[in-house]
C-alpha cells in the first residue's frame, strides 16, 4: 500500500511531460484471469511498475471479467452504494470474496508522450502485439482509458515515453471504482486517440466496381467506430458476430480519412477490372506510376507532404531539387501502401506483387478484412524489449515490418448486406444498390465466375430498406439495381430450403422463352424472384425511377416484362447482351440460346413495351469466328437497331472454358477490322433509329445538373430519359405542371396549347438537379439528343398528361399534337 500511495502522487508529472492521454488497459480472459498493463522506457518507472504489480495483485483478484466493458477512473469517488442491485454489484461482491491469488498479471498499456510532436500518436499495433506474445496463455479484450488525476513530482522525467496512470489506494477504494465507474460501451464522452491513415481509391470497370468502392469507403471510414463498439462489447451487425477476445486484442486503433489528392495519401487503392486485357494493362501502368512516384516523393513524417497541385506547379528543376532533398532525409521517409482490389486482384492473386508494384492484394469478397491488412502493413518494426513478470525477466521477440498482405478468398454467402455504402458524390440523383453477387452462367469467354464467385442474393428486405434509406435520407430520384446476373436474383432466405435434385419439377423459375436453356440447374425452389424485388422497390415511391443492370437474356420471363409495362416508374430500358449474331458462335460461347430465340425475345419485348430502348454487348473475333459468322452479327444489329451497344475485340482470359479448350486463332488485325465494322454499323443504325423514334417526341427527363459544355453565358442542363438516353437543353424559367394540367383539363382540347399560353402562366420555376422536366426532342446526334424544356413535370403528372391526350404509348407524346407556335 505504501507503493500505491506513492504512485498516486504521479499525475502532476504527466502534465509536465505533455502526455495527451495516459491510459491503462484492462485485459480480460476466459480462464479467470485479468491483466493490468504498464510499461516504461526509464528505470525509474520500470521499478515503479514492478512494485505496483505486486500491490495490485493483493488488491484485486477478479474471477471472471467477461462482463467488464469499460472502466474510467476520476478524481472523485462514486457513491458507495448503487441505487439498485445490478450485475456490476454482483461482480464486485464476487471479487470481494476472493482471497487467494489467482494469477493476476501486469501487461500493457500507457500512451506515448507527444512532447514536441505536431500530431497525436498512440501506441503502435506492433508494440501492442509484441507485449501480447508474452501473454499467450490469456485471451484479451480491449483498451480501457483512464482519466489522469493530480500527480506528484517523484516521477518527473521528460524522456519517458510511457506512464502508469493511476494506482488504487486501497482494496475498498479499488472495488468501489471497479463497481461504480463502469460505463456503457456506447458512451461517447471518451474518444480514443487513433492513428490516422489517409487513403485514396480509384475505380476501373463496371457499375459493380463503383458500388464496391462505396462499400470499401464505408468499411474504412467507419472502422474506428466499429472497432470501438466491437472492443467495448457494443452491438454488432447481423453479419458481424461479436469479436472474440483474441480478435479484439489484435484490433489496431487506426482511423482512416479519404483524400482526393493521391500525393497526400498513405494508402493508395485501385479497384480493378479483369474482363479484358486492355483493362488490366491500364492498371499495371497506374501501379508502376504510383510506385515510381512513391520512391521519388515519399511521405514525410516531419513535415507536410507536397500536394499534387504543388508538384504540377513546380518546374522540372524544382521537382528534381525536391526529389534530391527527400532522398537526403532517409530517416523521415515513409512508404506508401499500394493496394489492388477487385477482379484483377482475384484473378492474378500473388502475381500482383511482381516487380514490387503492389503491397496489398484483396479480392472482391474480402473487403471487410481491409482495415486489418492495412494495419499490419503500416506497423513498424520493433526491437527486443525486456519485461519482468513476478520477478522474472522476459525478452520479447523483435519484429520486422510486413511488406505484403493478401486476401483473395471467395465466399459463398458474402453480399455486404450489413454495410451501408458511402457514395463518393452524395449529390448525385442516382444511386447504385447491389442486390446479388457472382455468376453461375459459366460462359466460355467470361472470367467473372472465377473473380466474383458463385451467385448469392441479398435478402429482399435489406434491398428494400437500403433503397428506402437512400430515398428518404439522401433524396435520390433514381435507383439502379446491380448484379453480375441481376435478373437471376433469387432470395430463398425466408423459406425452408428444399433438397436440391437434378430433376425437380418446379415451375417457380422460368426462362425468357423455350429457346433459352440454363446451364446451372440449381435455380429451382421457393423464394423471391427478381420480379418480386422489382415490384417491392418500385412500390416505395411513384416518383422513384428504377433501373437494373446487368442482366442475361435468358432471365426475362413474361411476368417481369408485364410488370415493367404496368409500372410507369420502372424505366423502359433493357440491356440484352447478344455477344454475337451467329448461332454457332453462341454455342461455342455457351450462351444457352440461338439467334432465333434471341430475336423472338426482342419481338416479345417490343410487343409488351412498345417504347422500350434496348442495349447490347458484342464481342468481335471470338475463337474460331469465321467471316460468315461475323456477318451474322452485322445483320442482327441492322435488324434489331439497338439504342446503345458496348463493343469489344475478344481477349482470352485465363481459367475460362475457352482458355482451357479453345485456341485464340483470329489474328489481331482481323479482330480490329471486324470490331470497326461492328462499331460503324451500330453508329449508322442508332442515328437512323433516333431520328425516326426520338425527334419531335416529348420525353420526361430527370435533370442531373448542368451539361459539360454549359457556360455562364449559355447555361444548359443535361439529363436522361426513361430510355436512358442523354438529353441536353437550355436553362431558363418554366411553367409548373400543375398549371399546365389545369389549363389542359379546363380547355378540353388535348395538348393543344401554344407558347403564349405557357408564357402567360403566372408560376415560373427554375429547374434544379433532381427535377423532372418535359422536354421536346429537336435533334439527335449519335447517342445525345437535344431539345427544349417546356415545363417542370413528374412521373405521375406525365401519366396524367398521356391520359388527357388519349392514352399515348409509354411515356411519349407525339409532337403532332402540339401547335406550331409551341414548337417554335
């Protein structure tokens, strides 16, 4: 007790040493053991540490500490009796009855001194892990911060890096503090000092990659919050079970901050695409550039790193001098962590480490592990350290920095349903919602099943709730449902799973028509299908547009097409990847349909949804493609007249069926020639179709903001139609839909309204991002339409307008019903 009393007078020296937050960590274990931690780099405090260990062993002997979450000491003692009997009181009574020493140990933690430092700093992950090596027989929990009281002068040492915070003056006082100063794990009055890492992420590839980047951003930005909740025993998400003590002990106190400037980032992440060779070459080029720049302009620990803008403004000679200056300060250099995420990481795995271009490789199903992997890579080396335990000395094992980290394990159930994505631009009127991951189609040319894994669908309720949150909290006007094979969505989580048999007679799954086959046979069974999900999402708000991508042509059953025709807010746009117009090529591609079946589906779609826009994908030069087969693709494009198309030359991908069984025998020059013919055919046909279908029509346009070429003198807006076509139109003041509909209903003359009537309307409004505008299309140039806005509108109001005009088809109004004055 004499040692305890002496140690209580140490707090004044904490202020003299300018410690930001001295802390004391309580480590709980499963074998009736509990540890207090203290460490020091000076002999004075080391002796005090050894003395206080024996004293505390005689003061507190907890038998079970699993209920202890968060302990905070203060200068004033709490009331001696709680208001009511609680679990805490029972624990204290239990502790009071224990007399024999049960192996209490003194282990770790006191925070580092920040004297002379410009930034806060906490104990590093490696230092913590080294100390835990000596406690391998225990399972540990989380840090328990303790407030600093007034200290004496006895231990005034400005060179001390570590400091014991407080010792308890007596057994009764210790039990009182333990019993009454426990607070909730969710208490926010104490904020942990966190080591901050800045990250930057760049995305290549499809919409799924964009959504995955939002998930990665959420995981990193919320890491310190989740870490605090987990370590303090807080509530976990459905897919995040409570961490075990061993797992919690490895949690590293790191806070991530996203930066727009790559030069300022500690962690550089690249979310990649592996669908074609060209996409991978772009990634390799970026990685080499990042590594080269990191060597020339490393991060500095002593001063702020030069920003990218500053480097651009420097002359060549100034940049060279900057580089020489950085190389002379070897002790200040910090290496950036360069990470590769996504499909390319999954396809190449450890091969991404070649030439030292990458430090971190994480597949699309392992993003939850990113904070741990980054913390391991950011941990510095540690030298051997001597610690004493009950009079015996132990030397901790030295560690060296980890240079590479990888997690590319695919999952059968990971959907990130419990992660709320953080969008890069919350002001966008559209938002992605991922509803399923993976693909089971196994087309012979496609690497997606090998980089994204098997199909697994989110439960329908979580998708609907995420969409509702985006609608109510972020005010989106359009949601895009995403999946590698989005219309094969199947949520069977709410029903009892039936035994899967090869020959199950089950009508719950239907293909588009009899000409489509399904290679993957395990799609049967009860549950919610894509039409059910589309119905639920579109019913949230009649003013919410709903789109989806990317589907497979085999999964357009009649009930899905009927629902799209009935719901005005489900966009009349379908992506139907043909890939080829030749039946023989489609067979080699293992697409599961013929040219004739595809054309039959196109006819069904345009019969049920007359104003639908259809987009597609095409691959030129697939294995063994002949000139005749190529011409079949050209003729298919001329016959269908696609509204949009994505066209590429074939690129052999490893692990695919084509890679194992076929030869990439079409020369590169032939591929390029055929691709150019496909592109030219599409451009010619889309121009003809837009002039025939679009010019002179009224389209309901969702305003996305100013167009790229907008200027203060000539301000123009840009938006998309229901058919996913971009429209550019001049800004201005416009009439409101309410006044227009009132005028039309009172006049009884259909849409016979002239420009003078519009100008005479009293209410004028400026259009803004997220508004719907009724636009008359006046010109079509390739993919882009140009027109004039008439008035601010809505989805429901546009339906009323069509009824007034005699039930016009699918969100369009022929310009012939407008007077010439209005057109002018």
